C-alpha cells in the first residue's frame, strides 16, 4: 500500500483497482468534458496499462495538438504532481467515429485488437439541433462501428456505451430497460445513406416524431444498435443525467463548458439572461461529473465479472430520496451569484421562470429584446459594432431547445445503480464514490458557481471584492431604472386616463 498525502491517492489494491491494473482501455470522446474526467481518474487512482484515445483533427488542430490541449486543463494539475510520467500511458489513435471502421488505420486497428481489454464509447454529437444526417453518422453509425471493433478484440473484458438518461424523453417514466422505437438503428443508417442532407432535413420532423430533437432520437437508435449487435458481448449501457461540475475530485467545481444549467447560471450571473421557460417545481436531474465517472467505471468492472441475459442499463440520476427542484437550483444560484458576482457582468442579476409560452414570449421581448435594441443603438452611436441582438438570438435558441426538458417532469428508475453501489467493498466506496443519496445540493450549487466563475468565466478569486462593489453599483442602477420606467408608465397611464375622462 502506498502512503497517502494531500497530493496522492491511496493504492489499496482494491477489487476495482486490481481490475483496471495493466488493462488497455480504448476511449472515444476523450477530448470532451466527460472524457477528460475519465482519463484523469484512471491515471490518478488506478495503475492502468494504457489508454488509447481516439482523436480526430478538428478546426485545423492535429491530433497531437488536441492531446496537448487536453492536458493543459487545470483538472490535471493534481495528477501531474502525483504521476509526472502520466503521458507514457497515453496512446493517440487517429480516427473519427463518423467514418467507416472509425477512420482507424489497419496498423492501429491491429494494435487495438491485441492490447485493448475495455472499450468506453463516449463520443457523440451532443447538439440538440444537429442535422439528422450528421447525428446518425456519429451517434448511430459510430456505435455500430465500435461493436464491430469489439468483436475483433482478443482479450475483451467490457464495453460501456454512454447514452443519456433523456434518450427516451418521449416517456415520462423511464426505467432501466430497452424501449422499442418506431425506426430501428439499421433503418436509420439506410436512410442516412440513401437520402441527401437536404431531403433528410425536410423529413426530420416526420422521422423524429415525438422526440424533441435529433440528439435524443439518435441516442435511442444507438441503444437499438447495442441491442441488435451486442449479443454475446460484455456490453452495458450507461445513461447519465444532466452532467454538471465536479463535486469533490480531483478539484471541486471544475467544468470546461456552459451547457445546460451551467449556461443558465452564467447567463443569469452576467445579467444577460432574465427570463426562462419551464416549471420550477420539476425535479432537476443533475449529476456531478466525478461521481458520474465513478459509476461508469464501476459498471465496466461489473459487466466483466458477471453474465447477464441482456446488457444491463444504468440510469445514473439523483436518487428519489434526495433530489433538488429547479426552483431550489435557481434560488441558490441567485443567492450565491450575488455573493460571488462575475467581474464583467453587464447588469444586476434578476431572473424569472415562467411556465406559459405567451408569458415567456412577452417577457423575453420586454426583458431581452428591447434592452438589446437600446444597447445596440448606443453601440452604433459611439461607433462600435452592435452585438446584443445577436447574443439574444442565441439565448432564445438555447431557451427553445431546453424548454421541452424544463417544462416536463420525468421519473427515473435507478434500481440497477443502487444494486451496483452495493457490490463495492468499503474501500472502493471511498475511491469510486457515486451514491447520490448523501449529496449536499446546497454545497454542490455553491461549488458549481465558484467553479464556473473560476474555470469558465476565468475570474480570479482576487477579483471578488472588486466585483462585489461593482455589483452594488449595478443594483442601484437597476432599481433606479425600474423606478424611472414605472414612473413613466404611471405618468402615461395617468395622462391617458385624464384624456378619456375629459
């Protein structure tokens, strides 16, 4: 057993650690938020043999540059101190999940056949409004190609397919089981091959039907591919909820994006976002990314040790015994946001959630569009490029794609996740903690806000006093502006009243 310090992790040689010891892991989606935490956890807590990362060239950056970008993230600082030679355990595989055979060379494919034991398939397009042809190519065909590769692996122990808890969001009660779809994964692939992009775009509403977007729809199709082609493979489906910042490790509050609720917090904190559509009493199915990764890694350990009639499915969502609502989330976000304001906020944070569409349309015009028009006119007067209307178009598009999930209530079964937790011994429950029942939501919201401020907005802690002072000035300006507007409105109404009476 290795001694522990604040910068090190205890190596107990627990069942989980022994399972991952010297194993070869093929990971797709390693350049994303979720993938980075998987990489960091494996390298810091286990004596993994080699991690083979599938990376594609993107935006002019080659695979090595993108690999460097991954390890420049602050989330790897603890690992670098504990294990300076961590890069020795990383092998880059150049490829693309949307391409035939994953775009992998025959030489690399042979390497994977001989040295890989575990496949974690996390790559996907997560854009809700992705074009159907692209979403099918990445989310559906990519999954089929992963299973083809899995069948070639000589010493395969486990395959984990990362789906989403909201794949079957056309249902209100989502259990840990397969659900049939009006279209099979194979039929969708045939459509993608036979029809051009324009035709598919035209037919998308008819094809997707009662699904709110192409992301959820193609995730369902990917699960169908697992069911169809996963027979006799040690495969499992892992469905995470809304993944947010880290809770405990390797640092609290880390995140590298502004998707979903995190985008709302930044929007509200900056004073830009003031209105949203949804039902505040609905449950917020958010999960910290570090706990989520621990559960995923445990699912791979379990499928390698046990045989199931059908691939087990894990809905990794907050436990029904301890879950927060959107109201609590927003109240805490606003409370902590006023204590830790953003340095470059443009207005005092004020936020309203409405459940009726016409109210959202009216208030978004009053709170977003009108102020944007006024600010853009000022920008033109002073000779600068107007940009607020463009920003609000993006915000309203974001509200539109999120509205389905914020306005509908979902009930998830997580019996398999509970049973998975019970299989861990006491030491692994410390190293790979993922039980959501004892989570402190107030603490998580506070941590998330601090993390967004530090890692996404990149406001230094030293700027807090300055930001608080600026926040107080914006507060005075906000309420002064409201008083002026209300006074003008009252005056106009009074004049109209006098006119009518006289």
